[in-house]
C-alpha cells in the first residue's frame, strides 16, 4: 500500500510561467503566437483596466457608482484569459470579473449601471454571450458546466469559461461543476483566480490541498497552475485549454496565482486586518503591468506616449460612460414587476395596477 | 381514450413534448437507462436517444446548474429532483437563480425550465422524501408551482409547464402515482397554469385543496352529502399563482369555506388562501374559514404517518364545525 499518492500528485503542479518579474522570457517554447498588434492590445487593455479601477474606486467613494469589487493586481488573470476567447464563447463571471465581460462586448456604461443596481446594466446586447455576474460563490461554476453541455449539443464551436476565486474553490458547486463538465466531456474552462484571500480567510485555511489546480484530478479533468501576474502565461494556458476542450479532450481547471491590491469590495473591507504590508510588497513586485511593459519596451512595442494615450482614452471613455449611465431613465417598480414573467399572473397584474397608480402621482 | 395512471400520464406528457420540440431535454438521476426510480421516464431514452433523455451524476446542485446552463443555450430542460426532500441541495438553483433570470437581465435571458419532483405522504418512505415543501416554492417570486391530482390534469399541466417560458416547479404526489387509472386522451392538450378546477360543485360549503387531499376532500364531500350538506371542492392545481377568482366566486356562492392541505399548518398555502378570502370576501362569510392540515412538526417516521396526515374524517369534522357555526 502506498501512502505517497498525494505527494506525487501535488508535486506535479508547478507554476507555469513565460515572463518573469523582469519581463524576460523564461519559457521560449511556450511563447504563444501573437502579433505585435495583439501584444500591444493586451497591454492597452491592462493599462485601461488599471485606470478604470482607480476611477471606479474614486467614483464609489463619491457615492456615484454603487457596488464595486476592485481588480488591480488581477489584470493579467482576467484579461489574458479573456483574450484567448472567441467572440461567441460564453463567459460566466463572478462579481469581480467585470473587465472580462466589458472586453467581451458589454458597453462600459452598462457595467456602471450594473454596479449601481439598474436592470439596464444587464440587458445584454444581442449576441453577447455573458451571464449576469454571479453573487453566490460557485453558482456560476455549475451553470458554466450546463452552458458547455448546451454548446456541445448545439454543435457550436465555442466554450464556456467561468471565473471564481480561491474561496470559491471550497464550494461544493466548484467540484460539482468540474465533475459534470468532465462526465459529459463538455467544453468548459474553469478559472480560479487565487488571490490568496477569500475575503479575509487565507487560502491555507481553505483547504489542506497544496494547490487548487490539483483539485482537477479528483474530477478527472486537466488542471494547471499558472503565474497569474504573467499575462502571456495566462493567455497561453487558456488558449490551450480552449483548443483542447473544442477538440473533445475535456475541460480544464486553471489556477492563476495572483493578488488583489485593494479591498475585497468597496463596502467597508479593510485588508490591513488580514494582510501584512510585507505580503503586499512581495506581490506588488510581481505586478502584471510592470513586467509586461518591460517586455514590450525591450521589443520596441511600448512607449510612455502610447501609455499616456491609453490613460487619456480610458479617462475619456469613463467620463462618457458615466454620462450615459447618468442619462439612463430611472428604473421603476412597474418595470421590475413586468420582468417577473413572460405573462403576468393575476396577483402581479393587480400589483402592477397599484404601482402604476402610485407612480403616476 | 386510454386508461392511464398518473405516472403514465406524466410519461405521456414528456413523450409528447420530446416529440414536439427537439430542444426539450429530460434528465436527472437514474432517468435514462433505468427510466426513473418511479419509471416516470420509462422508455423515453430508448425512444429519443441519450442526447435527449439522460442520466446525470448524483448531485442535485449540479443538476440545477446544468438546467440553467442548458436554458441559456436555447434548450428547454425538464430536470428531475429524485425526491423533493432533496431540493435543499439544489435550492440556490431553483429558488435563487432560475427564478430571477428574466428579472435580473431585464428580460434578456430566461430559464424555461420544468423542475419535476415526487413528494407526498402515505407511501412509507425514509425521511426527506415525503415532505410537503411546496410552501417554500410558493413563497419564492418568479416560480410557478403546480401540483396535479388526477392523470388527466397531470398530462395537460405538465405539457403547459414544459411549454412555459419561465421556470415551473411541478410536484407529483407519490401516493397518486398508481393509486387509480382514469381516462386520458392520447392526443395532446394543455391545461392553463394558474387556473383552478372545480372537481365537485356544491352550494353549502367550499373546500379549497390540492394534491392528494383533493381525493380525501371528495370522499369527505360524499360523507357530508349523506347528511344533506352540499360541498363544492376546488382543486387549485396551480398553487402559485393562486386562482383567486375561482375561490372567491365559490365562497360568495357558498358563504362557508375550509382549506385542506397535507402540509403543516404554519405559513402555508392554506394560510394564503384564508388571507385572500378574508381580504376579498369577508362580507360573504357566515363562519370563519378553517384549515385542515398536519401538525407543525417535522414529517414523521413512516410507521406513524397515517396518524399524522390529515384524512377525510378530519375534513368532515371541520366542515361540520363551519356549517354549524
């Protein structure tokens, strides 16, 4: 009888990296094929998102945004994975994963409306395959398995990708989602952005497992741990997972090792209660923008001028989007009653009349 | 016309819809090869193939997520929860997710899902099988909740449920599955959701009920007839939303009503019916509206369930109280 199985399995999971902290290619063989324009576009999106995050935090503090979960630090995990998708792939995000759905096609002002809690934020444009950002940790994972089964049965050449965090990997639905997708050999990619803290509980207290990636083994699917601050590694791992899924080789779990610089959400979380400044410093050194910028600069693909252009564009877009969000008609209780069912039953018809009268006063 | 049990009528409804619409998928634990633990899906996998009628891993929450995801990709899922006592394992999907899909996306995404599940007392199951949990569902905005009491109703209501573009929880009382046969047309027909059915007309007293208690109430009505009391029995069929018009019209005619449910008394469907009658027809009433229910305990161990469940004698006694008030 061997008692070494766990050790053997755990030791298989090494962190996949292409760019080190200095922006040097350490894994030439794994370099994805990306044109100069694509490389610049990835940088552009990360810079844009960093600026957006800063503006969102300040808009939230001014009481103009509503619910917001900061993303700085996680740009490579979020945007590297989304960049590997086809336009018609489905994204099932958690509530922090707004950059992915915006770059998938959700207009920025709708993201702001969603933050504010307005239904117009989630009246998704036709052809945009995204799910409402999930609040219940893990629910998106079983739903992603379902979407993936649906895409396969409809013979679409598309995948379902879903995002959660290290805390989400403790949920039963995390395992059920992977297990269902595996059992049906469905084209799903599960991304766990391991930013080391659920809200405040550290990943070491979430599980005895050394990695989250290894949890794939129990579900009988592929698992990989990726440097989540390395946008090329995240892109390459996601692209590979996507292609294997479409080739009928099954779903993949991708654990991206990352960090959120800010609080869990803007609703009163104080990270100094559970994180040391040493740990913050350690992770700031790994910053995804810094290392990718170094990489691009060495190739002559990025300049301060380019960076400033993106910053200005982001600021302009945000201003425009806020204006559009501000100009959106206020929602009414009668709107919401109308969205309950395709055809309103008698009780809601009665309540519709009651609220129509109230609103016309 | 064929003679069918309720379970045969349910199978027939699913067969009809599987034929009618290729986006209809039927799935759950043991529903494929095995045809379901009650044989509700008997023969369907053989007839429609494993792509349409299939087994799932044993995980209710996963089944709920599967249904929601399939709904998002253009399918019309009919998912089975093997026993409704297991619904707590999939409560988020049913009561937290599919019911708010249309609302949370301002009408853009929907969950055209039917959740089928057996429940109900009197068949000596282990715990967590027989519980009447329909009240939890009825209190959940965005769900329709259907409970048929006859083979004819079962078929027409299930076809309507599957065709509905919003989620419907369709609960099948286990005691009624094979307890009797009735005529069921072989061709398709629908019964509208949200409509009650008057199972017996009468002028002295209205009994509002649903599920297996429809039959206990009809038996009570026969007993009461011997004493010259003419009872009207309303089978709600859909317990959410309630068919308030049918209830109020009847109460205005009879001036007396009782409400009968197999579920425990507190905060249930019967309480809701009493409230609606009180709000809308109090001046028509000659007596308080009383309830016949089971007591507010956990569903009991099988050997004592017959003592715990309401029966026709209790209905007769309560009806007399209201008549003699």
